[in-house]
C-alpha cells in the first residue's frame, strides 16, 4: 500500500487527518474541481463547498458607450 501523503488522485478530495497517527483517511472524492470556498456547517455534520460547472469568461468591447 502506498503512503497516503504521496498518493495523487485525479480528483480533489476531502480527507481527515488523524493527529495521533499522522495518517489521512479519505472522506469524499469530488467529481469536479472545487471552486473558491469551503465551510463547515454549524452542527459539524456537513461540509459546504463551491463546485464550478464550467469555466467561462466574457469580454465585451462597447464603442461610443454613453
């Protein structure tokens, strides 16, 4: 079995770090790359995060705008 600190997943994941053993335990693998933001719910039972559906930018040039 490989060292969990060197294992690389093609997807981002949420992991639990056990400070006593210094080992990580995978909790959830995200289907898509996470966006900006991660939060723990007040009850401590849920994690809320942003997941981008697509990456897109719009650039618009408007001449003679008044």
